[in-house]
């Protein structure tokens, strides 16, 4: 195959910059690897650049870390595991000081312990509790460990200006003048380095598809992008323009922040039928999020709050009381806000200077214990169905998580225990 990248200035410049930054100081590198196209380019460029250095120059440790949320789409996890093994093998073969490492959320922060154990409502755009607990905290824990060991670290990321306006603005705002590095947004002793920040999406795919050394791996990655969203690059020949796969992103199969899981649907539409039960369960999580019957009518700490959102309240049969009567009414009717399902209640709150009160109702809290128990049973049934119906062994929730969930439930039932 003719290499259109043999004399590509962007590739040459990126590798030279990588070598320059690597040799500039003794700060270790932490390379973020998601398994996607951008981070794959950064890892492959880094290995190529470091292999061009003299052995005595390759002393500084490089850690390639991948965040495993434990609810990644199974096909993506397989791809990442294969890639990490290949990265380590290649680094060992060349003699590079590279170590691959997976980072995972702490047991108390996993998706299932948070959702099924503690009752957190499924994430949405304005309440994305998952990102911090499952991705940011595990990575930061690893970075801070290296900071405590070395004083400072450099994060090497596959971020690019043309990803979005917000990404471009973030890169510009954190750039250190006269340096290839940027300030880390939250960690004071960490810096970021983005060797392909000026690359386009087409640049990324052209490099991946023309990289003979990693050709098999990259074409498998290409196939994942094609299967996940149906946007296929049109590769005519080496001298032709290669059309990119767009800006597809892989993520958690449980993601309820997006309206539609296009990646999961794309895999299913392209023949991976055993993922259907996962999509059905994910859609169920979306459906029950705002179902008042499934949620406690108080916060996790027992505090109540009122909301003007009356969705789900049948106003034709709702009980109407004033806010001053609420406590007495709940006690008189022995209403347990942790377990009550059909509570059609309108609380009239007077407003100074207004003739009519504002109509409110009790705001929602965590999922009820009954709902959480149902979710665990449904999740285990989904896992069993995939095995029995499709012959695929997959662990959707670990035994350790189940044990922690039941411990939380027991404590909730008997707080003093």
C-alpha cells in the first residue's frame, strides 16, 4: 500500500513535538486512552515518536490509562482490552518505558451501587452524577497518586480544536503562552499536552487507515464506528480523499443522558442482536426516571421539598391542602414518603400580594426500595437472557456490587444496625 502519510507534515510535526515535550523535563506522562479514534492516534503517535529516540533518552515513565466504568458497551470493552494488550506488547518489544493501566470507580461509586443500591435516579443532562463518580474521580485518583510520587505530571490527551466550539475555547483558555502544554482544569500539579489539537477528523482517520504497523487494529476500530452509527468512510484508493466516520462516540450502554443510544442501536442494526436486551433495559431506565410511583417523595436524607412540576398528579382526584397543614396531614394519614406510590397531593402555597396560592406537590427523591429490588431482578434476568437466548456469556453486574447493594438495603431497612 502506498503511504500518503510518509511525508505528511502534520504527522512529522506531531511526532517531533512529542519528542520535544518528552525530553524537556522529568515529569512522567499519563496518556488517556478511551479506545476511540483520537486517543488511538495519540497512543500510536507516542509509541512511534518514542521509538525513534535513543534508548538512553527513553527513561521517563509513560502510563497509558483507560477508564473502565464497568458499564461500557461490551463490544467496546473487548476492543479496549485487545488494544491495551497490543500497546503493552509493542512497548515491551521496542523497549519503551510504557505501562498500561485500567482505572475503575470505587465500589461505592459504581453505576449499579449508586442506582440500585442508593436509589440515585438515572442520570440526565442536568444531573450527570455518573461522569464524576465513574470517570473523573478514578482517573484523578491515578493522576494524584503519580503527582504525590513525582511532584507533577503531564496528561497527554487526544483533544482537538475542531471537535466543538466549547472544546476549542477550553483548549485556548488553558494554553500556556510559549509552551506546548496547557494547565489542567482542576488539578494544580498536572498539565495537559494535546499533540493532535490542530488535526481534523479526516486527518485522524487518514492516519489510522494508513498506519501499516497498526492496520489490523485500526480497521477493527473503523468497523466499530461503522457498525455503531452506519456512517461509513468511502475509501477509494490511497491517493483519494478518505471520508471520515463523523464524530461518533462510544460510551456506557446504560447512558440515559442522551435521548437515543445511537451506538447501541447501530450495533444491533448491523447484526449484533444479543445487545437487544441491553437496549431494552436501558430504555426501561429512561421510562421509569420520572415515574412518581417509582420514586420516594423525599430526599435521601429525609428532607422534603415542594415543586411546581405537577406531571403525574391526577388533579381530578388529588387531595388539596395548604402548606401549613402538610405535616399534620401526612402524620394523620400515616404516609411513609419512602414507600408511598400513588400520592396525588396538591399543596397550596400562599404568595404575598397574590390573590391565589401557587399549586405545588412533593418533589421526588431516590428510587423506592421496591423499585430498586425490581431493577436488580430485571438486570439479572437480562444477563441470563443474553446467555440462554444468544449463547453469550456477559457479566452486567459483579458479585461484589450485588453484595454492596444488599448491604446498603439492609442498612436502610435497619438504620441502627
